C-alpha cells in the first residue's frame, strides 16, 4: 500500500498580482504543497496565519503598509515551528541582513528559477535555510575583508562538515554539494543535522553565517 507524503502547508503574503499567480501555479498538490492562502498585505495576513499555523510562510519584503519584515516580527515569536522565507527583488546586503536578523530562515530572489523557489520551500519545511546563490554571494562578499586569514576549520566541526559549509558559502544547493562531495543527498542532510547541533543553530543560513564569521574573525558582526 502506498503511503502518501503529507503536504507542505504554505501561506504567502505578496501584493504583486503576477507573482501571486505564479505562486498559485507552482504551489499545488501535485507537487506536494497545500497553498492555504495568498494575502495582499500584513493587515490581511496576520490573524489568518496565526490561526492556520502553516509550515512555511513566504513574505514579500516590500508590502504596502507594514513591510514583510514587520509582518515577520509580528508572527515569528508566536510561531516557532513555522519557517519564514523572504521573497524580493532586492539583494542589497542591508535588506538581506535585516530579514535574517528578524528571524527569516531564508531569502530568495523573485527572479530565481521556479524550481529554485520550490526547493526553497521544501528546504525551509525540513529546517533548512534556503538562499538563492545570488543572495549567498551578497552575504559572503559583505563579510570579506582584504588580507583576512581564513581559519582552516570551525571548533568541533569535522573536515567533511567544514567542507560542506564551504560549499554552501559558495551558493551551492544541498543537492549540488552532495554531488561535489561524492555523497548522497541524505548524507548531506545528516551532516546538516549534526552541524546544527554542534553550532547550536536552527537553519542552514545561521550555520553559514557562523562559518563566515569564524573565517573572518571575531570582530566581524552585523
């Protein structure tokens, strides 16, 4: 007997009608998603999302009225089991860091390929920290300093775990990292679980940021 996998329950807060239509087209049951609702603004979204408790919430950064970051601030503390992913066309470091500091687990550009968006939702639902490769490059370039001496490994992290974090820093997805390291996707997920425990983080994004700070030295902060 086939046992169907549970749907990933998703809510979206997005005011662009064209992007709303894209989300409705992509997040369908046949791909493993249950799209609960798409809201135009924070004011419409908050009460319903708090009531429905989706697995993943996709938030546009630049909403009319209260911004996506403000919406995240209202919801995040009441919904520790929900993953919040920011959607935007803005890849400036200030915006990226503001979203991550507010509690977003990931940050995806709206012009990313559709499959990348779907993979971001899947990753967020299982505790990952999805970032578009372009966003990863923004984060890393903002941290880089000329002449900084890289440390070979984070304390307590094995060589292979360190290698995996380094590939994520380069913007690779979990599947791409698995191919590069010659291991399975499931092994990458096992490595990630161990890394989260060792670094005391809850997402891939947090792990990557800790890795980068370690590479660049304790004086680096945002």
